[in-house]
C-alpha cells in the first residue's frame, strides 16, 4: 500500500502580457517539492522554509484540507514542503506548492481526478496568498506547457509549448510586500477603455494562435499589454529600461512575469540568451537594483519525483 507520494511542481509565469488571469506557462526555472504521507490523524506541515505551518494559512495545507473534506478521507496527512521557487517574485511560488499538493493527494488516494478538477482544487491554495482565486499559475504548474483558463465553469486548455521557446527571467532583489499579489492586484484599473480591450484581445488571440502554430515570432510580437502592465510597472524600478534593453538584445517580447516584480523576456533557442540576460541585468543595475537572471524552457508540469 502506498503511504507516501512526492511531487515536484514547476514555477510558472502568468498573464504573458494581455492574458491577465487567463494565460499561464510552466517554466523549468525552479521547482517546489511536496511529499504527502498518510498519518493517524490531522494535517501537519513540516518544512525548513520560512512559510506558514498552520494548514489554514499555507497554500498546500489549504488544498489538502479541502480535498480531505471533499473526499471524506479519514487518514491524517503530513505535508512536507521544500520550496525551490522564490516566494513573491511572480514565478508562481504559492501556486506550485498548491499544484504539487493537489497532484500528490490525487495519487495518494487514487482519485484519478480529471485536469479541470485538479486545477480547481489547486486553486484553493491561491486564495491564501492572492486573496482571490485565479487559476493561471496553478493550471500551468499542474498541467505544464501553455494553458488557457476559462472560468464559470472552469475549463482549462493546455497547448504544448514550442520546444525551441526560451525565456530569460530577471528576478530583481527587491523587498516585496507580504501580500504582494493582493497589493499588485489593487493597482489595476476597475474599468478599461474599449479600444484598450480590443488591443489586448487581439494580442491575446494572436498568442494562442502562436502557440498552436508554434510560431515564436507571433508569440513574442503579441506579448503586448496596454491595460495591466502600464498600471503595475511603477512597482518595478527600472522596468522600462529592462524591457527596452531585452528587446534591443533580441528578445521577441517582454513583460512583467505574473504580478511581478520579475520581468520575463520571450526568446528563441537560437537567440543570444546570454546577451539578453545581461541586458536585463544592466537595466536593473541602472536603478541600483541587483537581479538574478534565469534562462529557462517550458516545463512539463507537476510530476512524480521518482
Ligand atoms: N494573474 C495573476 C496576477 C497572477 O497577475 O495578479 C498572479 O501570480
């Protein structure tokens, strides 16, 4: 009888510019590892990382609590969490722990849930950190590749990402607010102009077409957001310089990764990825901000660690 399951779930980037709360892409930059082990009773969290250990305030804890109730599981569960994804930088850190917990729970109790259900359960965890449920990061982290989230009812479409797609993600060394996603959602306008929504809809549709046609230029050229990025960019010192530098160095499209403050440059395997990374880093240095730039590929999503 299986009494323990370990799942690695990848980091992810949400929005991809115009696809706010709708698009996600799993990236192999970092991974969180969650091990669920059956115990006598209750839910406990074991970790060496600086994260809440009360299941009610922990993204993985919330997922396990909800799934345990929903499926009337009598066993207790120990949740062991090892964070590999920096928290609060727009890399889907909270989502990855939630995704890993949902996938591990499904396997441990042989529930055989479909993709939409797994994503929906993983979404419970996001509420803890963002204040509202949004499925873009969890969907990418659970399923891998490029995902499109439709809500009411939840329906997630996954498209395999082109194998020659590469991303340079600059993670600035900034002190981020505790509830960063909540804060950065607070600056987004409540109403948008019709002309702006048309620009974003057109770019978002072209991104989907780009992933379907494996057209990296179409994807990159369509990473343009005239609604959310302009409202959030003031929270990232040096953003416009980082973006301009990356585009000049050959990136096909640049935007904020998720709710930021990381900046993501889309490029190709054949691009000069080192040059793009250095250009991004220089952009941050112009405002005396240090950064770590990670060059990464699309990831396959949450998988068994064995
Ligand atoms: N779509 C979400 C946002 C992602 O931009 O607020 C947060 O990680």
